[in-house]
């Protein structure tokens, strides 16, 4: 239901979940639901962090920003 309400309200949504196994499952599930309601999704930021850094949760992003130069 949340995915439906978001898709009705926004044309595109940035998805940012944790980077561990359960976060990956959740991201895929949310993304599939949003797409099924006609909403486009953006996971580029999620992919960038996952592929370039070894953090496991979104709560670690402030630490990442403070301790790394991100160009």
C-alpha cells in the first residue's frame, strides 16, 4: 500500500536501503512494487555506495561523508 501511495504521488523515487543481504531483498521488492504501479525508480546512489564502499547500513552514510572525499 505504501508503494502504491508513493507511486501515485511521485513520478520517480530514489531507493536507498541497507547494503546487506536483507537490504538487497528489500530494495528489489520495493523497486518491483513501484515499477508495477508505473513509477520509475533510481538506485544509482545505492549502487555507487555499494560498489565503492564497505558500509552495510544507511546509518553509516554520515560517517562515510565525513571520512571520505566523494567526487
